[in-house]
């Protein structure tokens, strides 16, 4: 009797232990909540721009990435001052953090909290605008301290591709 129970246990373990679980479809791995939507009223999608630097605020449970168009990124990587050239654009995108269910202990972006854009033209002062809400809409906020804070972020050191 014990012999038969042992054989049944071995067969059960082999049958159920070797069965493969269904892999997660690739579209379920894409973080859609952290993306810009077509209903957002942003002038451009900054998530398509290169990264200048990134930040994490553990107290607020948020993370942010400073993006820039090519002119802004090239300037930020080679200059420490804030005198960006005309045509340069920066965007600080801030997300709420959430736990990544696919990677133990990791945090990933969740919903976008705000997108702060800075545009440099031939005038002496850069233009600041902020988008908040769901969908993202322009909010009247001319906070000069936010402008100064964003411009104080230094570019992350990135190895040359050559």
C-alpha cells in the first residue's frame, strides 16, 4: 500500500511540477498607465525625447525623469550653466510609484502626476508651463521657483557611444 502511495505521489509531482505556466503576453508587460495618452493636451510627447537625468522622491512615493530634445540634451551634457540655446526644450515628467509585480522589490512609474515643460527661444527668459490631471491639461502656474529647481538638475553622466 505504501509502495502504491509513493508511486502515485511521484507521478503527481512529475505531472503537475513539470507543467508550464502560461507566459505573460508581451502587451501585458508594457506599462500603459505611465504613458502619455492621445487625450492629453501636451504640445509634444516628451517621452520620445532622450533622458537628461532621473530623480526619486521616497517621501512622496514619486519618481521623475527630465527629458530634453536634442538641443537641450547636447547642451546639458557639455555645460554646467543654465543658458540653454534657442530651440532647446526640457520636460520634467513626474509619476506616482508602484510596486512592479514582475520584479521583486522594484518600483516602477504609475500614473503621470505632472509634466513641466520649459521652452527656450530667442527671448531672455525661458517659458515654463505645467500640465496636470487626467487627461493632462495646462494649469495656470508661473512658479519661478520650479523653473529654477528644474534648471538646477545636472545631466546624468552617460558613456560615449563611440
